[in-house]
C-alpha cells in the first residue's frame, strides 16, 4: 500500500508505466564544468541536455561580454563542442573586482549598454552557443545583486533595460537565443512587491523562470509545512503569472538546502518528490528544470555530495520513471511492472514514519490529469482573472520574429 501510494507521486500521473510530457533536464555543478555534469548524471541516473552556468559578475563589462576573448575559459576550453544547451545567468550590471557596480538600471533603460550585449551575442554565436537560454538579470527582486529592482521605479527601469538587451542581441546574425525572465520564487506572492512592474512584455520573453529551494521561515519548520506554506504557494503564483501571459515555466534553480542560518529543510525527500511531481504535471507547462548541485553563499544543495542520502534516493527513483528530454530528442521512459526495489521500500517507510503517506496521495491526486486525458497532450491552460498591473499587450510583430 505504501509503495502504491508513493508510486503515484513519483510517476506524476498515478499509473506505473503511463506516459508523461517530456521536460528537459539539466543541472549546475560549478563554472565551466562539463565533466561535472556527466558525473552528476552518473550519480543521479539522469541524462542532462541543459547545462547551467553564469557569466562573470565581478569582472566588469569586458569580463562579462567576452571582449578580446575574455570568455575563452568558459567556451573554447569548456562548453564549446559539447552536446549541452547552455542556460546562462547574465549579470546585466557587472561590478569590478572590488564590488563596485559598473552601471545603473536607469542608464541601461536608456540604451547606454546596448553595445556590450551586441558583443556578448557575437561571442556566444562564435562559440556555437547561439541557442542558449539567457537569464537576464536573474533574481532581480532580491537585494544581493547589482541589478536589484526592489522599488517601482527600478522595476520599470529593469523592464525597459530588458527590452533593450533583447533587441540588441537579436540583431546579431545567427542569434537564436531564448530569453528567460527570472525573479526569485517569493517575488510572485510577496506582499508589497509588484513583480509585474518588472515584466518587459510578452514580445521579449520566451520563458518565465523561477528559483526555488527547500527553505522556509514557517514555524514549526517541518517538510510538510514548508511545502504547503512556502514552496507550493510560490509555484502556484508563478504558474498563474506565466499562464496569464501564455508563457511556459522554467524551474531555473531548485534544490534541497542545508543553510547556515537553520532555515533549510536538510535531507528532505518529501520536497524532492513533490517538486518532481509538480514539474512533470503537464498542467503546469514546465519547459525545463535545472537542479542546483552546488554549495555556496551559506547554502549547500549538493544532492550528490553525501549529505542528502534520502533526497538522492528519491531523486533517482523519481527520474527512473519520468519522461525526460534526452540527447537526440524527447523520449518517455516507462516503469516496468515488477517487485519494488530497495529505494521504493526505503522512501515508502520514511513517508509512513512521517505520517504523510495519505496526505501526499490526496495532494498528488489533485495534480493528476483528468479522467481519460491522454497525458502526452498538455491540457489547456487554466483561466485566471486579468491583473490590473499587468504589462502592456505584447508587440505582435516582434513576437512573430521570435517564434
């Protein structure tokens, strides 16, 4: 009974061997590290088609845009020639090595830095990365980056700057970039913050990104409460935002978390299985997901590093039966019927010990496809009421160019 219940969670649609909508998979394992992606796949049993990385944020404009071959260490010596599609965090206001910002959002909104992004586009095309996902000014709603947009005026400047960047980069011959608008998770449902002010408009965005870790400030700090009171509300709000604009969701960073301040949930297989079930539900229109297998800034999310054994078991088990976009095109990997392996028994026992098995079954039941629906065909988007603060209607001519 336990195995059957958990199997519904991990298969995403409640039936062993049933089809799923492929979702492209990848990871971040550190800078310029193709070998690290391969090692991640070996440990987790997955097959990454996307590799996440970040352009230098503290080396000034020339360090960010590749002028004079400054990014050869990242491309020519690392990613160029590999089979991975890159997802790149692009610092739209780099700093110098001392941490001094080399520009402002207001100046970017006026087009002052367009030439740097033309140079960056030329660098990427020359490196064979013309189809990269570009996360322009990721996590702009937080206060930790030089491009922070935490006031209404700075949000509007961010949106205008984003439009300038997309326009500049798209003029370069051979460019086929996909632009990701990517706030942090809680931006979508934070009281007092209107993230829509920073949205540049549908014509300039391919995907709505969200960075979401297993961390919370609820009390008591339990896996179930962190999911229902922190993680799921943010996912739901992000999905609603994307659906209103008819854009797919991209889970651009996600991971378990051991935090130095104690607000991470640690080795939490419940988060892992819930996240993968949510990602794979075709109703949520997720285009790709990237696990953040790294430790930094006081947070350890390295699921392959030995500190998250139960989470790793849940990760491997979930992806062993998932539809994952693999090299050569989408495939659906179906779970064969048979006896449960040791990982099934281990995770099932943990769920029972936590008293959450039936609660999970009810929750995932709400995420499943409706009766008789072919799971390979994503259902229609949910209809949400319009928001008064939404960005202006898209520029159709530009949207047609981007398709």
